[in-house]
């Protein structure tokens, strides 16, 4: 399928082959901690984390800094709004799967308003009209219906995850509409623009986390797990910074 990139497919296949997505219980082994801070693959995860950090430091950050230099904040915000608007099928679809009709209707309203009055989503008049922006994905939906996250997992290029969110990442890839109608080279370019723009917006935040962390890997792991748990359980009160991925921000998309 065109919607799943070769990299996602490779990650899923590797995870299945290694048994990460359905770990068999080991006799006498302790149960995963209730708070989800479960990292039996830490040695492997740290290696992938180091690789991702090198890619980020020597490839993505220089490009993001260059973009920061030439692009006004308003331009970066408009691009962020645009790509967030394109996530409508994922957000609304998963709110519907979680049996949240009010939130689903709000998502539909946001998309219609921002796509028309907001000029294809570059502007966000819907927020001013009281239509709340939601952050939903299939990983959250699986968690909402009781699927445990499983062990912490760092994916190449995609960053922090777990088996449940990895399955969700693959499932959500089918919900992207425009790759069905646009040639892959333009889709790839759009994705690259989204990643660079998101990374540029998060430059200072990531630098602060690195400077403040005794163990950057542990800080990212704990922040990711807490954030995902809050999102699954719809806990309010998170700041805007906490709503962003702490590492390898994709808006993502991927996270």
C-alpha cells in the first residue's frame, strides 16, 4: 500500500519478527510496572536513541536552524496549522472510534472552518470560535479500549514509541488522504517540510531538555510515557510544551 512508507513497514516487520508486539510471558518474570515505565529493551533502545540523536544533531537541526533564520514565526505557525489541519481524518476518525460524538463533530467543524475561512488551514479561526483542537491517534484509541502499551520502544527515525503506538502508527498511515491523489515525490516533500518546520519550532525546547537532563534518554522516555498516558486518559491541564513530542517531533506525526 502506498500509504505505509517502506520505513514503517520495516519497523513493523522487525518488531513482529523479534516478538516485541506480542511478548510471551517468561516464567518467574516480574510484571511490567503499573505506571508503564517498562524498558526491558533499554540496551537496544539506547543504541537506536543515540543513532536518532546523531541524525537529529547533524542533519535535522542545521536545516531547522536555517529555516528558523529565513522564515518568520508567523510563516512557521501557518505551516504548522496547515499540516495539523491535514490530520483531520486521523483525529476525527479516532474520536469516532472512541465513541466521542461531540469531539468528532467539533473536529468536523474545525476542519470545515479552517479549510474555508482559514484559507486551506493556514490560519486557525476555529479556535477563536470555541472549536477545541484535539490530539487523537490509533495508539490512543487502542489504549482507550484497554490495550496495554507494552515495553518502551525507540524506533529508528520515528523516536519514542511502544508496541501499541507502533501498531497505531501503521494504522493511522492509511488515514492520510492526499498520498492517494498526489505523487509520492510531492508527498515526500510535504512530509519533509512538516518535519523541518516542527523541529524549528521546537529548537529551544529540546535544547533546554538536553541541558537540564542528567540522562537525556531517561528524560525523554519518562516524558513520552507520561504524555501518552495523559493523552489516552484525556487528562487536562497539560501545557502547550507538554503537548509536543519531547524528541524527534513530528507532529506528527510521528509521535
